[in-house]
């Protein structure tokens, strides 16, 4: 039986509602449980799964929809009660029910006139308007939201340029300003390396690698994924970030991270960096090796980006640092894993929560002439026919839209990866599982623990041959992240996972095994 | 292109207005940062015609 309850003018954020839905779905006898706002998209999704269109007449985006399907009337009532309790728990969780929460930005600015940054993660359809209001009121802006039109992005960045303000995003997931991690970001040591990135997980990996090398950052700015990709956006935020860091006395080295930009924008970025006169490291991930030019050094991967930046900052080459894993050591690890393999095992499955980390892994394999299929492959010939079904050697970005409709991002809720592991690990042809674990604010409180539990149960259920399967991992994090990086490493190692100090090194090990057995 | 305001922001205490996912504000509070969580809801009740009008009026 199905039932819908609508609560008028009851707004909750999407991640919270997804977690509420997930919690209620666990109740035995609940077939479907959805709590979502009454947007056109959400109503469409509910109609698609069989809820009556008539129930949604007059529903508005401000209204909360609770849609349930349950085996009995009693279970249905229990499910609705559980949602109510979840919603009420949120309102009173901090005991701050009397805290003023303004409903619009004008009131917020009036209440907090000293504010200097607006962080926007509302649905994409509304984000541009809110950012425009922020900028017109002289505030810097960061848009985490995606689904903002490119026209709006261009207009916003033009306003930001005119006013000399930050406009990070849209689709900007990571920044660290004045040692303050924003959205998905890590607690990184303070230092003199300033970064501007068009990639969230790329920025996380490089800042964490810098921290692992004992160095630190001044600022880490995000630009959003389209800033350098689309010539119409023109790299505006990247250019502003570079200029701001060039004038910042606390920034000695400037780092730029992106996928390969549009060619004209790449030239402009290089020209701007050259003019700064400061030592710079450029990582256009996937671009061919390039020799140093004037004050610019080019890196081929994220770990190398960090290493070069630290060398330029400290003046010393990191010979004994955490990433100084010799080729001999890697060969030994690879040989040990190859020895375990059955003759059937041949394939790679890369299961990633960070999009840029997935890209880095893919590029690493392709540089060793191993073809990779992926849901995010730039070449359509190697795009998976179905993102949920692997082909040959496969690396998936589980944060892609194909997996996250109606579900939180796997950095927040890693159960998406458990579901894919359940399919991949019993496959006798799978030789290597490659995974990233991202810590820091915004991320799950215990990502390694979640996988450790899953693998433990899978072992006792004889779901897979744990003695022969190689599980290669890396942890993007620092010692100061709340998830306790050392503990995360131990949890993974307890399940025979190999933990490498960077995603790049993990990919090298995985590629070595795959090459050795094929 | 004048980025003085951005460079001035560096080294200043961040004071943040958060609109949207509350978890971002909770994380900032954990770090003892000044953050104001908005009780955001779609403007004009989500009425798209009204929102378009507001946009034209620059509101």
C-alpha cells in the first residue's frame, strides 16, 4: 500500500532528507520511503516509481513530501512516525531551537553585518540568484550547488571581477581559506603554498600530500569545474585567484590544478603565472610531460605537484619523505600480489568517490598502455555502456550523477560503494580492486570502517576469495582530520588492503599487478 | 582586475553565512568559526514566474 503526506512550507536540505529516507527504508516491511521537497524533478521521480500524480496537485518546491510504500497499515504508520522523529531530532539536536535563522540573505546580512563570505548549497535553480545578491552586497561567494547554467556562471563571474570578489563555483566542493576548511576539505598545516584548483578531490589530494610532507598552505581556492574548461567562462576565477595569491605576502609558491584547460585558457594561465614572478607548479592532469619554463614547473600527477611545491617552498628535495617509495619496493609489492593470483583473475575494478582521483588513476593506467573503461572517460569509445556494469578494466567515479540521483554523494554515504563491491568481489575474473578513501570535513565519519565491516562480513559469508584478491587503496587525509587517519589505515590493513601514501602510488601498484598478470 | 579585497580577506577572520546544507555550518561550528545558518527556502514559495520577475527587478 502507498501513502503520501504533504507538509506545506516545511523546507529541509536535500542531504538531510536523503539520510532520513535511508533510515526509514531500513524498517522491516517498508518497501519504499522517500522524503523530498516538492520540486518538479522530485515529483516526476515519485510519479515514475508509481505514486499517483493526483496526490501532487498544488505541491510547491517549499513543501515537504513524505511518500511511503509498506506491507501493512501498521508498518506504514511506523514509517511516518520515524520520519517525523528524524525531522524533529534535527530541529532540537543542538538545543538551539531559539537560535535566529534568517529566511533570506537580506535579513542575514542585517543580522551579521561583519559577514564576509556566503556559502551556497541550495538547489541549483536558485543558487545563481543568491550568489548575485551576495556579490551585490559586497560579500565573497562560494557555490557548492551544481545545475547552475553556464550563462549564470558567466554573469556571476563578471560581477565578481568588477567588484574584485571571490566567486568560487558553481560546483565548487573544496576550499580552505585562512586555515578554514569549507565544504569537503581537510585540516591542513599552515604554510606558504597557495593553490587554485578547478578540481575538488584534486585540491584535497594535493593539500593532503603537502601536509604529509611536513609543509603547509596559505590558501586553497576553488574555481568550479567549468572555469578553465569552457572558453566562455574564460578562466575568470582562476585568473583572480592567481593574482590574489601573487599579491599575498604569505604565499611563496603558487600551485594550479586542473584537467587540461581549453588551449587558449591554458596559455593565459601560464602567462599570468609567469608574470607573478613567484615559483609556480602547474598540474594540468593528463597533459603530456612539459619541461620547466622560467618560474614554472609542470607536474604529471597530484603527488608530484605537492612534492615540487614543497621543494620550491623549502628549497630542499624530499628524498626521505613519505612518498619516496622506491621502484624496487613497488616491484616487491606487485610481485607479492601477482604470486597470489589464480589463472582466471585478470581485471581491474577501480571504485572511486573522488572524480579527479578516478581520472588520475585512469591516466596512470593508460600511460602504461592499459585500456580503461569508465563512466567518466573523455573518449566515448571507452565510456561504459551501463555505469553499473563493468567492462574489461574499469574505473568508476561513484560520485557521478548516474549513481547519486536521490542519494547522497558517496563521500557522505559510502554504501554506494559497498553495493558495487558486492557485485565485483565475487567475480573470479577480478584481480584488483582499487579504491580511494577521502577524509576531512564533509566526508563520512569512518569510511575505512564501513568497508572493513563490509569485507569482514563478505569473508565470513564466503562471498569472495580474499587470499587472492588484491585491494589497493590510498587515504586522502591528514593527521588532524577527525576521522583519525592512522586508525583508518589500520582498519584497511586488517582486511589485507594495501594502503599506499598517495592515489598516484596506489594506481602504480595496481597497474603493475594488472600488467604482470595479463 | 583588482583583487585587493580578496588578498585582504586572507588573514582576516572568516564570518560566514551558510545557506543550504546544514552540515557545512555544523562543521564550521566544530572549528569554532562564526557562521550564521539560514533557514533558507525557495523565494516566492518556489513560484517560477515570481522568481523570474524578482530577477528582472534585480532582487
